[in-house]
């Protein structure tokens, strides 16, 4: 796969990942943590704010991999 196409696909996938992840994380918090304390909200959003980095890191590693010949 050409490098430019790989980076284009990766960029679109990254945007979708961030948007979908944010929507689901916020929806889950709204449904299940509505009556929780502020500390629970803080811990949840800190954890989910860092957790999206794992799939993003894998996606970036795929985008930057050398093409096979």
C-alpha cells in the first residue's frame, strides 16, 4: 500500500476513533455515573482521557511502518 494512502486512511481512522470514543465515553458517564460524586467523575474522565491513546498509538505505528516490497 502506498505511504500516502496509508497515512490518509490512518488520519481518517484516527478522527473517527476520537469522535466515537468521546461519544461513547460521555454517554456511558451520563447513563451510569449521573449520581456519583465529583471524585468518581474526575477519576473516570482521567482514565478514559488517557485510555484512547492505546489504540491511537497502534494506529500511528501502523501508519509509520515501512511498506513491504
